C-alpha cells in the first residue's frame, strides 16, 4: 500500500503525539504529584524538540517526494470533517479541565482561571458559529 | 437511489492506471480509488473532466441505482 505525501505528513503528526506522550508525560505526571521548579526548562526543551522533530520529518518528506502534490478536491472535505471532530474534542476537554479545576480546593477561591477558560470557550464558539453563518449565506 | 459508476471498467479498458488518470484530471490516486469504490461523489467539474479524458458520456459513466 503506497502512501501519498499528505498521508505521510499526517502519520508524522500522529507519531509526534505518541513520542511526546512517551517522552514527556511521565515527567509531567510525576510533577503533578511532586511539584518542582523544572517546568520552564522542560518547556524550552519541548519547544526545541518540536522544532527539530518537524524540521527533520518534513525535510525528509521533501527529499523523498520531490514533486509537489496538487491540491485535491477531497482535501477540504477531509480537513473540515477532521477539524470538526477536533473542535468537539477540544470543547469536551475544556469542560473536563474546568471540572478538574472546580474539584481542586485551591482553585475554588480563585475564579480567574475558570473565568479565562470560559471566556475562551465562548469567544471560540461565537467566532465559529458566526463564520459558519457567513459561509451559509455567501458560499 | 445511490450514485454508482463504471469508472474502473472504462479506465482499465482505456489502459490508464489510477495514478495516471488522477494526474490527468488533477486529483490524487486516492480520490480515483474512492470514486471507484463509491466512497466519494466527485464534483460535477471533476466528473466531466474524467468523462472527457476517458472519451465517454458522463451519463454513461455515472448512473443512479
């Protein structure tokens, strides 16, 4: 089964998620139980890892697939279906996040994070629905 | 009513691979595969390009069942 450049670049992203989980999640899990001040250094390390990983992966793809792939008419449909699913998961994730915050006693007296999160959800929902309405009227 | 096609049969008769046909009409091999397996309904523009390339009338290439 031969894979196209687009499919391989999606596999690159999937592999990144798996690698990230295996390499960095144990640290963050341990940090959630025994907090220590290594977070800033770790964040910088993650940014560098991301830059190096994607630079190498996409460069390799460019070397292997010299010809640029033309835009295919299925791309928009595939992208919109996957982004729709992603958006739904982000919304669910944010509500789980708010629930976790509310469960944590130290956040119950500090409403600023919950306020900020809710503002973000409302703003994103408003923009998404407005854009959808605009597309219905004009597309 | 389901939209079906005889794309695979005609394509093979004309001696095109999926990749060749895809390149000729401006789509990927995967799109041709999806059309042949009835998983994707092409736009009118793409359907007409395919019909033109294979030198067949569009209503013979695509039909409702």
